[in-house]
C-alpha cells in the first residue's frame, strides 16, 4: 500500500490497514469483540520486529496491546518490551481501546505522529477520518450526518470503519477527543472544564466519563500524578 505525498513522491506503508492479530489462547480471548474479529490477520512479524527495535519509522502506524497489563503503546515505547506471545497489534488507538486496553502513560499514544495505517487504505474512511479530526462530530452532528456528507448510509460507513479502523466512527471520535484532552491535561494548567470543551466534548460530565473509561482514572488524578514528577525534574 502506497501513500502519495506532496510533490508526487510515494511512501510505502509498512502495514496493512487492518488489525494484526497476535497468537495464542490469551490473544484469542482478547479479540472476541465483533469489531476485532472481523479484521484480517496480516503482518504480525513486521510489527513485532518494529516494536522490539523501537523503530521510529513505524510510530503512528500501529499500536501494541500488552495482554498481561491491558495497556496499549506506541512502537517506540521506552518501557521494556513485553514478550512477543503477550502482545497484539491494532491499526488505531480507538481499536485498542475498543478491545479493552488503556493508553500507556509513558509513551503517550495521544502524541503519536498523525500517520496512522488507515491513510490511503480506503478513500472514504480516510476522508471520514479527516472530517472527524477537524471536529465534524463534536458540534452536534451525528454519524448519520457524516454518512450523508460522504454520500452513503450510516450502516455502510460503520461497516467500513470496522474493517479499516477497527472501531466505529463514534468510537474514533471519542478517542480523538480524549487524546486532545490528555495533551491539554499534561501540557497546560487549564481548568478541566475549559479542557473538556476545547477538546470537543459537549459537557464536563461526558469528558470525565470518557477519560475515566480510557485511562481507568479521572483527569485530575493524571494531572496530579505528573506534577510531582515535573517538580523532581526541575
């Protein structure tokens, strides 16, 4: 799969646009969700080599879920790599979260480069992803509205997302909101209410619920945990 860049050059994608399954019984249990089951298994070996080497060329192309900790990471995560039999790979952060994994607080998946594996895979999904990234679903518009904009039914759009992104459009949008919020929690001193609306949430309550669902803790706890560390570094 090749992605055309400005100037007419092409960059070959190192991965497929679908989830790369792991091996073993533990992995099979994790991948029982319908969204994950429907993905086609492809290049696990390439993903594993990139993960073990912390190859920066693959950063943003896939995410690694660790079965023993239920955490997902970027390929460049500084933490000691888990054993190969204990990992599974996902094309998007939303797919990893849909399968029950939470984001790593060390490598911060929300800061991965904006070059995920779905780019160039399916024109409709790529366009939808760009619209979601720009906040299409953050201002009262629905997945039905998104599908109308793309000239198809909402059912077909959801089917394409499951196939190419491993999660529904709504799940992808929620993950992006939480990721934007996480960056603001880490890098600013803005009040949580301000962060919630800046990230695209309709209310502080929804922000708190989505953040807690992703990180298994409230945003205030994540910010509080980072302050002592920053003080020590200073």
